[in-house]
C-alpha cells in the first residue's frame, strides 16, 4: 500500500515541513555520489537538494518508489543502479550514462 499524490498534497504544513526536513537530512552514500559527480562533470546541473530528494524517494518505502519485491537489504543497491543507469528519454530500457537524470 502506498500514498497517492493527492494524499501528499493534502498534508498540513507541519507534515510537509517534516518531509522537507527529512530530505534535507538525507545522506547520499559515497558510492552513489560518484555518479552525481560524473553527471556534473558532463555539464549537468541539479541542486544537491534535488539529488537528496530523489535518493530519499528511491530508498523510501512509504511513500517511495521501491518495489515491494526489493528486499530491504538491497534497497540502496537498487537506488544506486537507478542513479547510474536512469531510464532513457523514450522509456526503452536504461541509458548507460547519467545524462538522463535521476528521476525520469
């Protein structure tokens, strides 16, 4: 069971601030940061907050984008793959660079 976008939009100010604070405090593992640095090296521009938000969504379960079939001990590994090989713009599999961005 997940959270619908309508549920997130209907949150009160305190709940929204709690989510923002959680994202601000999210630490991206060193091994995933290397892909962010590669993205920046080729000219990509995204704020670190956006990367932390994406990482939080990729590793969170409620709400988040982790499939229920992914075991807890593999959550970060799967998130790292999503950062390193994001979907292509046309949605035909995964790109072999970080040019596509974190969340597509």
